C-alpha cells in the first residue's frame, strides 16, 4: 500500500522526478522523461509494480519504520531523512543531479550515531510495473534490461538477488557514507559512466543555491514562495522549456473513484500562469525558454491550437488505461495520455496572450514571431469566440458557453490591443476594440444573473463556478463593481466547504454532473487561493490573510501541495505536486505582501 499523497517528497533533475515516501521508499519514477514509462509504479499498485526502499532494517512481518524527521537541505531539492533507532541514528540523502547525460537517482546513507543495520530493497519493473527485466551483472555492476531500456545499479556494498528483487544488507557506523545510484541508458548504448555521488551532491546543492539567489521576492511568506518556485522549476523540462502540470498520473481527485488523469504534459494554461509567477519573481530565463517552446509547439498553426502538448511539443497524447494496475487506493482506471488534448477551450487563447503580454511588459527581448502568433490567435478568436467550448475544467459533458472562456477571450483581445498601441505590432485596432466591447457586452448580458447578483458558470445556467473569481484579477471588471462583489459572496455561500475552502463547481455524487463524470471531488486549492486574492482586492484583507494562511497549513511538512483537499478525509488528493496549486500560492503571497495584509 502506497503512503498518503502528502507523505511523499519530490526530487528531480528538471527532466523527470521521483516521489519518496516517509519510510524511504521511492514509489514513483519515470525514466528518462516525465512522460516515460515508470520503472517504479508502486504508487499506483503494489510492491509488485516496482519500488526502491532504503532505510533501517526491520522484521519481515513489520511495517518499515518512517523517518523520525525529514526536510530539504536549505533552499534545494535535496531531501534529507533521518531515523532514530534503538541502535543509533542514520540519515539518507536523496537527490537527482541536473544533467546533460544519463539520469541518476542518488541515495547516500550516512551514520550519525551508533551502528545501524540497514537494508536496500530494489525491485525494478518496466512499462509501469508490467515487465520484469533481465537483471544480471556486467563488469561488477548490476544492470536490468528490457527492450529499449537499461537501468544500472551501482553501490560499494555487496548485493544479492532474491524473489526478483535486488537486496543489500549492511551496517553503517558514525561518519560512514555509503552511496547507491540508479542510472538509465538506452539498452543498445554503452553503459553510463560510473557515478560520482559526492561530487554530484556538491554540484546539485550549488545549482539550487545559485538559482534561488535570483528570486526577487523578500516578503513575509518567502519560505512558502521559495519552496513553490523550486517546485515549479522542478516541473520544467530543461531541454525544451516545457512545464508539466504535475509529475504523476492518476492520483485520484476522488479516492476510490474514476477522476484519475495523466498530468505529465504541458497545458498551455498551467504553463502560462507558471510563467507569469516566475516572471514576477525574477526568473526571466525560464520565461524565454517557455516562449520558445510555445512557438515551436504551435508551429505556425494557431487555428489548431491544442490545450496541451507533450513536453517537447508533441501533439498526439492518446489516452489509454493500464488495466494491470489497481490504482492508488483502488482508484481506477489508471490512465496514461490525455484525451482532453483536442478539446476546444477558448480561455487558453487568453492565458497564452496574457503570458506573452507580461513577458513583453517585463522587458523580455522582443520576438517578432511571438507578436505574429498573438495576432493570429486574435484572428481565430474573432471567428470562434461565440462558440460553446469545454471550458477551463475540461468537462467531458456537452459543450457550453462558459463565462470564464468568454472573459479570457476578452483578455486575449484586450492584451493584443495593448501590444498594437505600444507600437510593437500592427493590426486593425479599431475593429478589435469593437470586438472587445462586443465580448464584454455579451458576457454581462448573458452570463450574469440579475436576480442573484452573480455571474454564472455558463450562459443560461444557475450553477456557479470558481473560475468566475478571476473576473477582477484579469481586469474584466473593477473589484468594486457590485457584480464582482456579488459573485464573490455567492461563491462563498454556495461553493465553500465547511472549513472555508472553495470547490470548482457543483458535482453530483454518484450521478453525472456538469463535467459528465460520476463522483465528487475535493476543494480545489487554486480556487481557494483565488478567493483569497479577491477578498484582498475588495478590501477584506484580514479575511484574505486568514484564508491564505489556512491554505498554507494544508501543505505537507515539505511545503508541497497536490491539486485538491478532501474536506471529509482531511487529506490531499489529486496529482502531486501540482503546479496549478503552487502558482496561485505565489501570486496571493505577492498580493498580500503588497497590501501589507499579513500577520506578525
């Protein structure tokens, strides 16, 4: 049984990532990329589907002991876990060095006191736990091979095989350091170089120290902001600049339910808002790389803009179910790929245009093709903004005229008009000013419920939707507009959980709701941060600060957030860690800091 979602730590190398549980077990690792097949898939199944446990030895019939304490080394992605045992204290340091060549997961055992018996148990399973590789020795190294993949295991202690698992039993004394490394290489190539764990550790620490020094935020929430920024950087695929929404697939939004999706791709929306947060905190190089990724992915074809792409710009992300995996806590099906890739989501045009606008406003070097792309996006919207779409939440029910989608279409036109007025692009500005007015009028007439004084999820509907909280944040209406205040208060009444967090929209339990799916889901953390933002914007700053700090308390002990919070089970749910949760955390911290609305 995998741990609770919040029991996991993230380590990564900006090309892939691993999840490490409190008991020292790596239950998730895809090699060599975020979206590759997992070699450790125990997170979505059992130990039979692959894992690597490293920690104090324990009786065969006992649960492995959890770390007494753990944390990241300073402002880095280097995890340190310590166990206090009857025999002494031991530390395991886990990290993945940023790389140009073979990916490596390095684990260093260090004795702190006494003499502690330790065990490493490594069970490699390829293709998400389905394939047992051929494991053998090659020139003193252990290698597992299956098809195109080979995984190399290096350590100075003696290992042995038993029950299709590679074990190492050893004792660590004070001051002693013993390293273990897993490396990947295509099976037809020469073995990867022998690892140099201590040098790699030093280089990894230096990488993160230098990267964090670029952060321009020094406010009262710096610890939470820095950890979120490091997490966002870890979700960036360094070779291309693409940003994954999360490093996992099929961690459920509803424990035991079917709301299980693959998030190891680059959503234009998520990547655009991530870019915005990075720009506002001083990270222009990531912004430049993402803009280049975007231009390559769209590749002159904005009329067929997808809502998501592969991390290198791939367009085909066909969805499939892995029926040999029972799913996290029996939440099935386990899905890879994502069938929502070809949905129509008009809001994406607004998010991409807003990101390009912010890059331009913050002094990123001009790119003529980026400006040309922006103009092409508006020409597409000019013809299609009046169509129904699947909306921000990727509903698998019928298309609707979602209010948020129309608002973001307005944003796209508005920001492009500003680009033209700045002199950095040419276009029919008067024609597009009329278009901007037409969209604004359409939303205010058809998406607003006058009797209840609130905007609604879609034209003609009575349902609310937390995405409406973005209306004042994108400048569609001023915060003091009575319709904005009415919408905020309506969402507080109708979409709040008992502990004050915000649901995306109403769900219908066992029946299919607006999203075309059975079951419920937890409070959506991004929406809860949006509520804090809105409260601050309308002058309720003390209430905003209290909600924000309550949201911070939901982070795990390492400062990480999944997509949602289950108010009944009091635990994190959804893919983990989630960019779409950490981005609004940063944004709200910046807003509250600017307003002076913080305690202490």
